């Protein structure tokens, strides 16, 4: 159980570190955008044919993450199935006793 707690603590630290680095990157990006906006003149909007049919950036990101989530869910199911199929070979499993040894 101590191992699980240690693993969870480490995972939480990693996630916290990632989130902090993301916050730093976002702050830097906000500063950069503000600087660029103050230095560049207003660019007139250009209307491209069929551009209204293109997906919005937020939609593209959402769809990409939805797809990644489906892949991850399928991979997790596959990994669980692999473990179930191979569990007789794991040490300490009663099913791992070879048939020839069980017959003796």
C-alpha cells in the first residue's frame, strides 16, 4: 500500500509540475501577444472563399482530444484483456500451475 501512495504522490507531483509549466508558458504567450499587438498595425480582415465552412480552432482541438480519448480507452481495454489472457503465466496465480504438475 505504501508503494501505491508513493506512486500516487509522484504522479501528483508530475501533474502539478506540468500544470505549473503550462501556466508559465501561457503567461509568456499572453505577454508576447500583447507585445505583438502593440507593435503591429491592425490587419484588415480578408474573406476567403468557403472559409466559413472551415472548422473553428476550438472544434479542431476538441475533436483531436476526443479521438485521442477514444484511442486511449481502446488501448486500456486491450491492455486489460492482455493481462487477463496472460494472467495464468504470472507468479502466484493458482491458474499458473502447469497441467502436468497439477495431475501428479
